[in-house]
């Protein structure tokens, strides 16, 4: 009997792990997960902050990086983080090679403080792309108005991009079009377009966390009955439907014929925050072709348990539309919800990044004086 991870893979969805640490890389645990069917990895400032500050495994690297960077916290962090990213990329390289560059990626985020700086994001992404120097690196760019032209520019240069913090259907569509524009620029430059890859990281559980809170503030009754825990899945199903329309339609037809890859939707933030919900709710309901689900370790462990797997992403589209219509009738403005979630997500990453640099500075100074 194939594992659930392998069964999901057979239905066209890649399973990635949303976590990185030195222990994961050096213990052989990542190799084990790859053997079980995990085909990629994502990271962000919060993940690196927890990994570097959480124990002693980074002490020697932080000490050396602190010395070599002339006590610059950012340079020291980047030196340590890039080592992990390179090691992860090397571990995943056989997947990348076996799939001819369709999978096997590791993602690293640009400085989150550049979210509203197009030129700064482009420069940072280029620099990370050059420093890591692995074909299976994806540079993470946030889905902001400043991020959109950066996506087009980077794809146009052949840089793989993971577009992160997508919450709204309208932003997801803008991200897809930026990717297509980037492919056209790459094609016009005379370079092959079949080697560049991108994912659109569409966030899930945070939508339910906020919408459920808004629903709880309203009087219970027939109008609110059965809506809790359904907004995020409905939002994602409609995003996937639009993905199928755009990449299966005429505007992508010539690029597809030239070998271009679709920009896969990646379901992010897929751990359930409400203990009343199934721990694999945001996996079981979003399985389908040309998608990725990136899971934190606890959710991945749940997925390793026996269970039923089915292609579900295109089921219940009418119900999904009905859920969003009912929410609108109750005065739940999904545009306002997703705007708030983007702002909150950006702030979370900036705060984590500041905390990370403070941790590196504190640890580096202490170790240097030890």
C-alpha cells in the first residue's frame, strides 16, 4: 500500500515541507522524507528565527559568520541561512533532475522589509540567486503591488520565483499574469522558457481564522449556520478554477506549446489552527493536478498516518461560490479580510526578521566573547 504522500503525488500534487533546520538536514531526516515522497521545501523568516534561536546547533556557524561579517547581523544571518538553503537544495537535487526541473525546489525569502520596494526586491533576489547558485532555488517574493513587476522581471531573467502571501483571488490573478509577462520577456530575449519555474503560494488557514472570528461576532442562526471553517477552502477552490482557465486557455497556449510550465498554485499555511477541525483538513480538500501543498512538520506527520486520498480540488465549486456569497450577504467583506491578512502577514515576517537579526547579534556577540 502506497503512503498517503505517494498517493497524493500520483494525483498530481507535490508535497513539500514548510520547515528548515540544521538538525533536519544533518540527521538524515530530510533524506528520509524525500524517500517517502516529499519533493520540496519552503522557508521564511519565522522558520529561520525559530531554527537559529532555538538551540545550540547553529552556534559554531553563527560564531564564524559573526567574525567574518565584521559583526554585521544581516550578513551573519545570511551566511548561516544560505548554507542551510544550499544543503537543502543539494539534498533535493536528485528530485529536480529526475523530474527535469519540474520539482525538487527549496525556497528562500527576500528581506521582507523590501515588500514595497520593487527595485530593492529585484536586486536582492538576483543577489540570492547568484550566491546560492543552485538551479533548484526559488526566491520568495511577496504578492504586493511592488512585488508584481519584480516577478515579471525576475521570471524574464530566468530566476525561479515563489510568490508568497497570496490571499485574494484578484491578487492571485495578477500574480499569474505577471508570471506570463515574465515568460514573454524571457522568450523575447531568445532564451529557452522551458527551464524556469514558479509557484503561487495561496494562504489557507489564516483566512478561516479571521473569517471564523468575524462569524462568531454575529448572531447565530440560519444565515451563519455551517459557514465556519469553509471560507478558506472555498477561496482556494475558486483560485484553482481561475488557474485552470488562465493556463488552460488561449493566452497561455503559445507559451505552453513552446514548453513553458504553468505557475502551480501552492497551498500554504495549511496547518489547522482550530482544534475542532481535522489536522489534515487543508490537505484532504485541496488535492489536484499541478498543485503543491507545503506542510509544517506536525501536519506532515499527520499525513503519514493511513487515510483516504482523493482528487478533491474541483469538487464543490458551486458550494464554494455559495459560501462566499453567503459571507457577503452577512457583511463579511472578503476584500477587507484578505487585505488585512496580507498586512498582518507582512508584519509578522518583518517582526520575525527583526527578532532573528537581534538573536543573531546577541548570540554572535556572546559567542565571540566566550
